[in-house]
C-alpha cells in the first residue's frame, strides 16, 4: 500500500496569498481547519493544490487516487486523508467516506454529482497567469529554499530571474534553480555541464556544426539582452554588422531593434 506521510507540518503562512483569489482561499482554509467538512481543491498542475491540502491537514496521510486499492485501504484505516489525483479515481461508487476528514486534489473538476456527493467545500485555483501578484513572492520563497538546499551563497535576487509560469509553480521553481545553478558555475563547471549535454545528444554526423549554432544563438541572445542594439552588439562582439545580421537570419532569431 503506497501511502506517505506529510513531510512536515505547514503553517498557514507557508502558502503565498497576495492575489485576491488566494487571500480568499486563505480565509476558506482557516475556516475548514476548524470544522468537520470534506474539501476538494481543483486546479492545473503546479497551482499549489498539494500545499493548500497539507495546510488544511498537516498530519494526514497522502494517497494517490490513481490506485483504487490504496484509496479504499486509506479511507478504512485513517481519520485524516489527503487524496491526490481524485479525478483519476475510476469508480466513485465504491468510495465510502464516513468519519474521516478528507481533502482531495484534482487537476480537472469531477462531475457535479460526484463533487456534491463527497464534498462540502470546493476550492478552485486559477493558474499563475491570473494571479500575477503571487509570482514575485513565490520566486523569493523558491530562491531562499534553493540557496539553502543547494548550499549556494549568492546575492542573486528575484529581479534577476526571468520567470517561467508555463507550468505554474513547477516551471517557476525550475527557472529559479536554473538561474542559481547557472550563475554558480565557473568555467570548468560550465564546460563539464556542456560536455555532458553534448554527450547525450551526439546522434548525427553534423553534430559539430549543430552545436556551434547553439553557441552562436546563445552568444547573440546574451549580447542582445545586454546591449539591445545590433550596432552595439556588433561592436562589442567584434564582428561586422552585416555578418551579425546574417547570423541572426540564419539562426531565425527575432530580435527587435
């Protein structure tokens, strides 16, 4: 039976709530903590469903809804249960929720009849693209966690990181870790990282020219980010402006003047 315990007790302040929606969610969480009511949290991957669920039931065991047998055993054996991937449960008719306190998470909302049958509270989370006020504080939190877990002493701030919210918190956290790890590399470390990258991708006979194109693209993009002007870029890079323009066209880069 694959059941895991919540790793640590989360306080209410452990999930970011600056956007209007998350302020309201925090109020609901505070209410739900003190009453016997089952709750479902619905949202895209990476929107913070698990963190909110653990905030409501910090001591609960966590079960994956993809395994029906585990769900049934968990409901029978424990008083507080978090069911992840509730929308992946194949047969809701066999579930019997009685004396337990349940918090479920789902990427997609189950049928209204299912929600009404099992849950008294429904929390629906918007993607980060609609909760822009939460992005910066999340980046600050991820950056502090990354520095601590990776033991990197860095003066990088959240303002220096280009946030990727394509997969909500998951991609945002990756963008923070990539920036921190990238800036911590010295020349030898970067060389080793690149050689590992190339080693795993040496498949074609013309891989040398392909990899050189990658270098060209990265160098041109970096210069563009820094200087913004192709004239200044060509001067700083030490190449003719026409040569630079030709490379930009060959690499199909779209750089606005």
